[in-house]
């Protein structure tokens, strides 16, 4: 079941949980989506520009993120 997260603080708490497996970063021309897979849900945080997304990527826990770029 997917769920959308609207706050960055909630997203960072979700990524630091024990059951969070990985974080996917999906980029398009005008939007960046961060997706966290946990044991029960797929959490999505979307709607950032590139500069803000790079800052958020640096604050993710090490070893859990992969970058997937799709330009539509």
C-alpha cells in the first residue's frame, strides 16, 4: 500500500526506522520524488526542485539510497 508523506521531517524519521529497506530517488524535468520501501508501506515524498533534493539526499542514512533518473 502506498502512502504519501508531506513533511520532510516525517520522511527523515521514516528513513531512519529499522524496517526501511531502501530509498529510491526518481527525477523528472520539474519534480523529484523520494520513495522509501518499508516492510508494510511504500512512502512517497514528491515535489522538489533539484537544489532542495540534493540537500535532502545528503541527509539520508548511508547505504540505503539509490538514484534513478527518468527524464520525461
